[in-house]
């Protein structure tokens, strides 16, 4: 299968949706792997509105080989001529009773292994024992986000809303008038499907209203080495970790 069409959509519109990257059996295996993991680590976050696992591939042994099946590996290679590697992995479970929503925003932070005062690395954070920082914009522009959907997701259970082409405007302040809400598009994705997105694409999600779960695995990939002495916190290139 060739994913050239999705590559063009991602570059031009800032997002693309694909169906059937994972079979029913593969989704079942992924969920079983997550559910069988001890949930006492600091990377696990649980509230009445959200259950999340950060540093997912480190926290859930055996999950990486289930996620990076033949179709996903082909997709990644078709999206760019450069070698992309994993830089972040998070599991989100938006429960059926969730009353949680997120307003329009861009994903501007990456996870790194240490803090260092460096030019063009700004807005440092430290949450759940990990450092976050806003890197040079070129790194954000070249990031590819892959959202693997473990449930059918539509406008009633938190499907992402996006503003097409907003990723082409650089970093946008929340109060900016550079984008128009009437242009929003709801990215409905079937179970086993995937949504591709640029992190600079303005995106949001509504509260759940239909009583259905919305479980998603959020992967971020990049091709850039960070300025020394920084390293990607969750670097994985299919062979080794560092």
C-alpha cells in the first residue's frame, strides 16, 4: 500500500485520516498489553475524567512491537524520505463519563532528558519527573504525530477538531485572530484507524456526550538530533534506546 496521498494531505492541510491500519485482533492485543501492566509507576495518571500513561513504550513492555506493525512501518517510511524515530508515546483513555474538554491549541513542547539553558529552547516545564521544553520551530514543523484509535471516535466522544492549514502560520497565540473557527473540521476515526497531524495544527476536543470510550495512543516522531547536551527522552529508532 502507498500512502503518498496521506503525505500530501498532511503537508498541505496539517492532518490526514487513514482507516484499517490495525485489525480487530491487533487492537485487542494492544489493549490487553496495556491492561495487564502494573499501574503504580509515576508515568500513570488517573482522574475521573482521564487515564493516561506517559513514556508509554517504556512503561508497557512488549507494546512497541504491537504498535509498529508492517502497515505503520510502511506509512512512516512513505511520509518522509528521511529516517524518522519515535520521540514520545502517550496512552489516553477518555472514559465514557468524562466531562473533560480541551480548547484550541498547538502542541509546542517536547520531552527531553535534562534541563539546560540554551538559545531557542524556551518555556521549560517539569511534570511527572520529566522535562518539557519548546524547541526551535523547525523541530516542531518536522514532527509527525500519529494517533492510533482503539475505539470508534466521532464528534460525540471527543474526536479531534482541527483548523485546516493552521500549521502553516507558525506559532499562533491563543487570542490571535489568524484563524477562523468556522473552518474547523472534525476528524472522525474508526477503531483501528489512524489520524496523522502536524503539532502546529490548531486542534481541540469536546466533552463526551454519547457514553462511549475514546482510547487513543499518541505517538510523536522526528528526524532531528537535539542541540547538545539535550537528548530526546523517549528516543527509539526501531533498534536501540539512548
